[in-house]
């Protein structure tokens, strides 16, 4: 459709490469800033109640994974111990759950931590975006090596208002966005697993309210314990043992 | 690639006995190798000047080869190391696609466009 554009090599040297390099460096910087800003005493003396709830959840999970190795009666009595509606360990009364939620929202430390996290995420992004906008607005910076339909014009040629340019040409502002999403893999390689730049996960956490809510995990564990199908495998174990031993003998 | 830790004996097919921490670490090493491969294959595709569908075909070919490599690494007994075949076949393939496209574009532009 449109003939090939000739792009100046100066655009490569002064726009394309610097933009990517800066994005990487800012990602690294953000990681270390977030590491520093994370409150040094994440939880100096954790609330004993929270610890207790966490331990109960772990115990219930162990019961769930090991359920096949105990007899049906033993499993049933343990299950009742955890999930019965009066004083089961995993059972949380309705009013109490709401109270816990309210306490969570009013806890200032929690809100502060969230704020810090969000700030370390949003501030650099806004700054780089402003920087890109200010210096590089209106460039055709790159060309993606595959054809796309007209629909992508708004996404890829953000900042250029020409309808005759082929859609696969990318404006510098859109190159910024491509970098933003594509560099996540690189960051997870160079910064290790728990890098602070995983925006998508952060968003998810924010969407789900306050990430780790102990009462919620309690009731979730209770549900999964309730629906588990118990099947005692030990009676069949002797056959397996026989098979294994026979196999060994054959060798 | 990080050394894979056996998640369990896998004595019987019906009762998977998996050690969840080892499973997570295995999956993580898959994820790393895939990410690494997607970046490298992106650069390679860009330098070789693939355009259009060829590039994506190349990506999925590389990912299939990676699956094969993982299979060999796991000594053809998936159930010893992972809980399902999907782990080896599709884990991390689509996550790496974005990185692949970025590095493909980058290398292609630097080598062929300017």
C-alpha cells in the first residue's frame, strides 16, 4: 500500500536505542529504589493472632495433601475438627469477618505500605512517559516486521496523525509502550524472581482488595477441605510395592 | 538451566506424590529458560530478517525445540518432575511472546530498516 519510508540513521542512534536503554536502566533503578523503600521492619512483631491463623491454614493444607494416607475415619474426624460450624478452627463467624475487614482498612501502616508501593510504580512511569513525550513526540521510530490491520493504528502510531503511513511503522511513543510490556521478561532474568516491576501482578493485587486477608484464606481453605474426595490408598499400597519389587528383580 | 529436582517418586499413576516446593522450582526454571530463549530467538529472528508470519513460525518452532529439550532433561518421565504435560508444552510460551516481538522488532530495525 504505502511505499517504504526511509528512516534516518540518526533516529536509530538518538531515539530507538537510547529509549530502550533508558527503559532498562529505569527498570533496574526502580527495582533498587523499591527495595530500599520497602519498610525495613516489614513486621517487627507480628500479631500473634495472624500467626496463629496462618499456621492453622498450613496445617489444614497439609491435611488436604496427605488425606489419602490416613483412614477414612481419621480423615473425617480431622475434617470436623477444622471445619465444623460451631468451633472449627477454620470457621469464621460472619460478624467477625466483617470486623476484620474493617480493621484491615483502617490500619494506617497497611495503607502506607500500599502507597509506597504504588508511588514507586507510578512516579517513574509518569516521568519516563513525560520525557518521551517531550523529546520524541511525532517520530516514526521503528517498523515492526509483520503486517497489521488498520485497527492497530491508534495503538502503534500514537502521536502521529497520518493516515497514509503503513500501520507497521511505530511512533516513538508507542515504542515506549512496547518496551514497557516487552521488557518484563528481561527484568525477570536480570533482577531475579521477585522483581518489583511486575506491574500486572500488582494490578491484580490491587483489584483484589488488600492482598493477603487472613480471614479470606481461612474460609477458602475451609471450602477446599469441604469438597475433597477422600480415598484411602494404603490398602492398595502392597500391590504397588510388589510391582516395584518385581521390577527390581527383573533388572 | 537450573538443575531439576525430582518432585517425588511417582510410585503410582493414580496417587501423585509431589513435593510442591520442588515443583515450583522446576516450573520456575522452565519459565526462565523460556524467557531467555524468547529474547535470544527474537534477536536471531531480527538479524536474519524474518518478516510477517515467518517470524512467528520461527518462535513457535524454537519453543517446540525447547519443549523437546525439557523432555530430554526430564529423562522422558514427566510425572517425576511435573504434575502435567502442559507444564512442559505450554508453560511460559505466551508470556515470552511479548519479549520476542520486542527484541525481534529491535534487532530487525537496527539491522534492516536503517
